[in-house]
């Protein structure tokens, strides 16, 4: 009986190892894949675009900061105009990565005038070029399993960003998606590094 149990455990171990190696091998073969043109292009904002700044205490700001586990820190935010109205929406995340994990971080999106919550996300955000209802689409990717990630798509419905699709992608699918994203590391000359004060 011990021999059969040992053989069974060995077979399971070999299958798990082979599955892991096949996922890694698949990642090495991603160059052979086509179809990137079907993925909407967008941007991932580097750390130079994020900054700590005092925000007006109105609307949902106090609850948002509490939900993100702020104590005495200044809010850490990305200021980005999502609908070209000249006002920058405020994307907040937890201070010092306090609530972050392997899958990503929590994010709350606030309206710049009312400071009311218009979006909630978890993972790693990307702002797409495509718009629906005048607002740019937001996609969030996060680690789902060792060999897969999830890709969530949010669109603005006139009141807030709503989840419209949840997709599980393998290494190559994530690689294809990342190829269509531009990493914005440095603000352009005429562009503020954060938001308007």
C-alpha cells in the first residue's frame, strides 16, 4: 500500500511539474502568436505620475481613505482627465502598498468636483485609449493563478465605472495585452507630473 501511495504522489508531482514547465515554455513561445491588433491600446502610468497631495475633505474622501487604510498619510494618487473636460479624476491607492499583494493593489476613483466614488478596482490598472460614454475604458489585470491572470474591463455608465467583462488569460494572452500598453514613465514637457493643485 505504501508503494502505491508513493507512486501516486510521484505521478502527481511529475504532472504538476510538467504543467508548470509547459506554462513557462508557452511564455517563451509567445513571439509566435498573432492577433495583438484585436487588443485595444492604452497606457500604464509609471510612479512619476503618482504623488502624495492634500485633497479637499468633501464627498466620499474620508470613507475612501478609511477603506484604503490611511492613517495620517497624505493621499497617494494619480490625477488623470478621463473624459477630456479639463478636470482630472483622482485614482487613489493604499499608502506604501499596505493593502497590496501579488495580485495587485486596491484603487478607488473619485470625481474631481464632488469627490464621490465613481470606481473601485483591484489589481494593476491600465487606461485605454478607447472611450465609451465619453470616458476612457479602464482595464485591470491581476495574478489569478501561477499560470494565469485575470483581465477585467470597466466602462463608465454615466454615473460610475462598471465591470463589463472578466477574462482569464494565460502567459501569452497577458504578454499580448502588455505589448499593446504604453508605459508612461516620465511626464511630457507640457504635462504636469501630478494633478492640478
